[in-house]
């Protein structure tokens, strides 16, 4: 993501930007892989569209792509709820910039072009297909409409209609009056104001919510199209990796719609399913031999943000490693990472083994070990035995 602190820390004299600091501590980890896939959760709409100025609506300078390539990222998914944060024009420019700089992408497409069912690449004789879908796109920044329907149909892979409810109706909380108040004040343009006020008043700025609403979202043409893409790719590739951007927000366990999407992707023949969106590490299971990661957590979400929930470890994420041999996934491991604010204010991600080596007090080490044991249990459903701090976990 490209939150305000990321942008601020990357700015250099003369108006240039250098985002290599975001990936400084994970570059070596990524270099251990033959092919790296990431979720690009920001458009590249250009300076004239206004760079990120809130925590909820993004736009990154083109130099962000240079940092991704320098870090060793080979392919990005461009379909998520922030795809249209600067409208269709911003999404279109994003794809053109990625093409010009040579970074492969999938999930969103130019209007009037033929939508491919997948992105294909080959490594050591194994042909792999990557398919990316999203539950929806934000209305903020897109003029209050969904830009993936009507004349823009097929520009983004959607899992459900945009008018389908996403989350279960929320329970009114004592702090909800803050959001409702600012919704009625059109002159307040900064979306961060409600959260800042809640923090000042000692209120909870955000809360866990599940994507449990299924009305109008099951057995739909959207799910049928997703399944057809997987089946078509299965005929052309040895392995099909499915990347859904789906889930609740800050929820410890996947919601009903996420489970439904995984079920249908497995039914169609996906060989691995790796999800993002919930901003919290969730379970990693194997279903009929297929690795299923329900949410990888955060790579660089600001741990000091009013949106962060450190009590449930939203300042962590994990990288999923798929070991492929003889055209099959033979082994699955993962590496834990902690979102960290460096001295220059940049939000970076530290592999926990490297972070542990920098800690100077036993209290800091004990805290990291406790977090790791808790996360390992949440991700695997097992108790961590033996060495606590490791590069990879099976």
C-alpha cells in the first residue's frame, strides 16, 4: 500500500521519490525465490491526479514500480478495492506504466481489449497460470460508482455484483456517532479526521468485521466466470494459482463469503489459493493437497496508524513459499514479517529472524517470541515446538 507516511519518507529533493526503503529488509528474502508475486494495492495515476493524502484512498508515484522491480517482484495483481481510487483513467495509466517499466500484471484490463483468463509464465519447464479477482472496488475516488460494470465491464475481475452487501450489518457502538457526524459534514475532506478524533477521545478507531453476507453473491455469473477462467487455465498450464482479494476487515477467522469463494475455486481445480484484504494474518490450510492461505496479513501497513489493531497483531504478515518440482507443488512454507517504522519514518517489513537479530533487550526478544508463537498457532492451528525464531516455517 502507499499510505501517507510511505509517500512522505520516500520524497527527495527536487520532487523525486525513492521507495527502495519499503523493501530494504525483505529484498534478500524475495531473492531466495525464482518468481515473486505481490498485491499492488494502489494506482499509478500520475501527479496530476493527486498522490495519496489519506489512509483510505491511494495513488503512488511511478518510482514505486522501480522499487518493486529492484526488490525482485516479477508479477503484481492490480485488482483489489483500491483499483479505481483515481477513477478509470488512473487504472488505465497504472497498466500503461507497468507495461512501460516491464513489470507483469493481471486482474485489471484496458477497456476494449480482450480479457485474458490468466497471466502465464514458465519456470524450468513448468507452465504456471495466475488468476486474480476482487470482491469489489471502493466508491471513494471513483465518483461514487463502480467502474467495472456497464461500459467498463471486464476491466476488473469481480467476484460479486457491486451492489451486493459486503459485511454483516454493524452493531452501533458508542464511537459510531463520530463517523455519522462527519458523513454529514461535506466540507471535511480529510477522511482521516474521524479516526484521529476517536484516537484523541480514547475510542476504538476501527473494529473487526466479517464478510458473512451471502445474499445475492452465491451461484452468480461472477462466480461462474471465475470458475471458467480456472478451468480454461488448467487446460493451458501445469499449475493454476488463484489470488482472490476478498475477506472481512481485521477478522481473525475467514467469513462465509471468503469460504465460499475458496470452495468454488477448489471445485474448479485451482492448485493454490492465496488471498489478501483482511489486514491480518489468517489460517493456512491444505485442502485435498491444495494450499489455501486465507489472508497473508500486511506487508507495509503503518503500525502507528489509527486503523492498526496491534492487540490482534495487524503489524504482521507472512510470505507464502511454494516449492515446485516435476510440475507439482511439493512443499509449502511461510516466512513471518513484521511491519516496522524505520528511523527515516519509512514503513518497511522485516523478516522476523533478521528483526530478532537487531533487538538489544530481553524484553523485546520475549515480546517478539510471544507474538511469533501466537501467530504460528493462528496460521497453522498447531503449537510451535522447538526453535521459535526461524527463516521459514513448514
